[in-house]
C-alpha cells in the first residue's frame, strides 16, 4: 500500500501520526539504501534511525513542491551514509578489506541508481490496480502488449493506454525526484 | 514528417518493436522524440529493476523505531516542557519559512531544560556531597536528572562525570557517578545511556539498582559534548539489548 498524497504535508506540519506512517512505508527503503551503500546491517540501521530523527527535527525544511517525501528522506539518508563513511575511518578500511575478499559484484549499482529504483517502485505502487498489473507484466514478465491483452483479457487499446499512462506517471515522478537531488534538471534525460 | 505516436514510443521503449526506416529517420532528426524515447527507455530500465523493492522490502527491526520514538519524545518534551526562551524564538518556531534550523532550536531547548532542572534541584536541596575517597576527582560535567512521563513524580537523580585524568596510578579513567532516588522496585532493571540529541544515537554505559549510588566507567573515547544527554531507562529481561523506549530520568550534562 502506498501512503496518501497528503503524508508529506502532514509530516511537515508536525503530525506525529505522519512520522509513524512515513516510517512504516519508507523505513524499509531507507534501510535498503543504507545497507546497499554501507554493506553493514548495524550501520544501516543506525543510519535509518538517524535519518528519521533528523527528518522529524528538520521537517520544516521539507518542501513538498520540490519532490516527494520519500526522495527527501533518501537524500538525508545519503548524507548520513557519507558522514558514516567519513567518520568510520578505520572501520571503513576494515570493511573495504572484507569487501575485497568477497567476490565482487561487477553490476553493483551506485546509490543514485538505488534511489531511482526506490522512487520508481514507490510510484508503481501508487498506480491504479489494473494499470499497475499491466506495467508489471511488461517489466517483470517481459510480455508484449498482445500477450498482456491475452493474459488479462483486456482490449489491446486498453493495454496500450495503460502502458502509456503508467509509464508517463513513472517518468514524471522519476524526473521530479531526480531534480530534487540535483542530479539532472527535470525533463532532461539523465546523463551517463 | 509527423512525430512518432506516443503509444508507439512506449512500445519502442519497452523493446517490443523495432523502429522502421521512416521512424528512425524521424527520431534521428527530432530532438523532442529523441529525448522522449531516451527518457522512457531509462524509466523502463529502472522499472525492470524494481521487482521485490518498495513495499516488499523487509522492514527494519523494531528497535530502530523505538530509538526514533525515544529521540523524538525527547524533542517533544524539551520543547513542550519549557516556555520558549524569547518571543522572537517562539515566533520563528511558528513560521516554518524562517525556522532557524533544528539543531540550534534543539540545543536552545535542551539548555533551557537543563538550566530549569538544575535550578529546581538546587532549590530542593537535592545536590549533596557524595562519599568519594579524598582527594575527589574533578567533576568534568554534571546533570540533574528529572523524572520523565513514565516515572513516579518523586523520582530524580544526579549525574556527574568524574575525570580520571591525573589520578595517582592512573586507575579509574573517566567515570559516571549516579545518585538516583525514587525509582520503584520492579521485575526488570534500569539501564543508563548517553544520548547524542543531534542524531539520536546512544550508547549504553551500564545498569543500576534502585535508590543507590552507582559508579560506571565511561569509554575513554566518548565525546561528552555530543553524547551529552544522560538517560535512565526501565528495561525488561527480554533479550532485547536496545533502549526500551521507556525513559525514567533524563538530563543534559553541562560542564
């Protein structure tokens, strides 16, 4: 379940229930990002906790017009990760040594890519049920629009329109939240 | 030549169809279609990597939320318990655009709480001489500990950081001396924490009994300007090493 659209406003205005909701919905994503970046569960949990405390205390600085609450939280988490890596000095070198021993995953994604995935996954969860189902069949099962129409018994035109509208929605969210991060201007293709 | 149809662009981005000659010629020369296709492809690429993400990810263990709740409760209490120090500060707090930054506000509020608590403690005559072997080690910092919501009204305490530096033989090191009164006997135990209120991180420095003095060693490396909040929590024998979220006493160290 995706949280309601007002969550960001309610969080910003200091409603404590909104903190709990933002935690229930997004803490797992913050933890995922931290864990992927730090490679250490305990540190990732610390970062998750620190991210929520900092977000709550700094809630006045969240601007819903500039991006989603999730993207803002992930932005805070990224800074906490960097702080942790910096202050970690010695432990970090140990972790690095361990990482070098373990088989390297060449396709390991950077934090930007992880944020992109989380934001798009969140938006996918907000699409209307039928539209989401169609998109998931195209993404995860690699079905063609004819196959999707056959599986779902939807008219071909409906499948096409679901694909078009769904993708447009995902793209818009990705561009807005990407712009929040400053990685690229809204509407422009992502460099690299 | 007309732009490539939106439905068609989507299918191209999904890799379902291949561009025919006229489409390719158009896309090659049309920045708008090119940008559309590039960005749709990027979204599709990201989308295909989202399986199992978002709401299907495992949540953090419960202790993470408890730590968030503890830190947030401290914030709520410290801002609610004390009237705003100045009118201008209160005004800024109510107007989000001009909010001076949480770190500053937090510190101001904490200092105010500590000052108020020390004042009360002094008035009540709580501050007392402690039975320490002479010569007494210098007190590097101290805090009056006030009862939190879950504690009996009469509960209070005092925390002093005793610097071990310069002691003959170098024994001891830095220690935290606690004098606690009014904590009820209960099936669990009390645990002492140092909390960094800036980010909510905390370290456990030991356990204490009820109504007694306790001397707990502090790590030599701990920065008490950061980990400056002394917190006594009520814990259960539940195998959960994290803070229970039930703070009994709390105060801020000042030197």
